[in-house]
C-alpha cells in the first residue's frame, strides 16, 4: 500500500466521481483508477461500486475510510514535523554539561544562542565525565561540554573551547586573600573541603600527599558544588575550584600556583556521527563564540 493510493481513495470518497477525483489529485483518470484497483487487490475486495453517476462506496470502503484517513493525517503530521525540524522550528537538542562547570561561564553563550536561534529547544543534562560519555554513546546526548584528566576514547570527537586554571577558594577576610596567588605550602594549618566530583581529583590529591607535614586536614567531602562553596563562605575550610566555577556570592578565589593546575574544557561528540540541523547549528555557534576573559 502506497500513500498516493490512499490519497486517491480519499479523493474518490469525497467526490464519488473518478474524473473529479483525478483532477483534484492532478493525475489522469486511468492512473487514478489503476491505483484504486491495486489498492482493492491489496485489501482483498471492492472499495467502490462504479456505476457512472451513481458511484458509491462498498461496505469495505466504508470500513477502510476512517482507517486510511488516519494514515493520511499521520503522513501530513510527519511531513510537518520534518519541515519544522529542518528549518529549526522547535528542533530538540540534548546538551550534556559536566557538573563541575559553573553556569556563569556558559550562560552568555546560551543567551546569545537563544537569541540567534529561538527555534532550537535545548535540554541540559548534568553529570560526571563517565556518565556524559555513556549518554553520548547511547544517543541520549547530542553533544557534551566536559573535561577529564585521562585521554578520551578514540570514538569521541573533541573541540577545544577554553582553558581554565584551578584556584583556591577562600572565605571573606581569610589570611590569604591579600595574596595575588596561592601556593600549596601557603595552605599550612588549613581545613580542606574536598569536591568529590572533581575530574582532576587524582592530580589535586597528588599535591596533597605531603599535607600532613604542613598540618592540612580534610574535614568534609561532598559531591555538591554548592555545599562545598557555602561551607567555604561559612569559614569551615578552603577548597580547590576551577576559576570559572564559583556561584556563591562572597566566595574569594586566588589562582593556584607552584604548581599550576589547569584543564581544557571541550565540546565532545561521537566521531563520524551525523549531526541534525539543530546540532550542527549549535556546534558551529559554540566554535565561533568568543569566550570572555576571566
């Protein structure tokens, strides 16, 4: 059964005249008649009784009409949805965001993207790198913004967005706030708040291996970025944090030096996977975006 046969059938149902139905469908009458006959063969019975000016539907035709109308409506809806998708009207895009990336860094880009492409509906999904990688592989995400310490799987396509240094987060009025930068040895006798979802966990922990010599103690650990930052504000300790990640007002940060630790924030997708028009537009936009300085 082909969709044009259904359209011809419904035209004859409305006109009860093969000639007028053919004119409505912009085909010749013999072509329309052959299509109806083929449809009847496929359905196993007559759809119309052809009696010149008295053409009328059979019982089978009456039975099939509402069923085939649903097919025709579904075809129109599918075409309409495809047209809207291709012209970026209510086109979906699933974007993964690593949970340690602060919203203040990316909100300017997202606002600009929304202004330029209001028809693209972006859904943000947060997670750690392993979760985002799995969702990319399964198709639950189109692209992701993330970073990780170890090399990415070769199945991923990587596009660098910006570089981000790690800082030390301090409560207001802390003894180290007058400094322009903070060394690990400056943290002697401090309480440490550990961010468990940090993808540079191993690197930062390696810096802390000799903390016992400078009397630094880990007092709290949490997966929640907002909790850790609020604890810092409350004077409960200090933490390492990417320079663009602070979200809690009043949090003071100073660059970590000697040694410096930095991460490359990337746009990650599946290598070789074709982008939808919405995803292709997003990728082009984020690659061209001029990220503001720190």
